[in-house]
């Protein structure tokens, strides 16, 4: 009887820990994603500025 209760509580505890870890990973990915997109856009704009400057020098 006690084994069943402990087993259910342990399963619930492990499931809760996994759910919290998954939530943290998803949240961290969502926070990091806009930064990567912004960095890519900045790199493209810097490349375009370099191209425009080199065109003006000719």
C-alpha cells in the first residue's frame, strides 16, 4: 500500500521536474531567437553598407 503511494508521488515529482525543465528550455530558446535574428539583420545591413561605400569610391 505504501509502495503504491510512494511510487505515484515519485512519478509525479519526476514528471514535474521534467515539465519545468522543458518549460525553461523553451523559454530560453524564445528569448535567444530574436537576438540571433537581429544579429543576422545587422550583419546583412553592414555588408550592404560596405557594398554601397565601395560603389561610391569607384
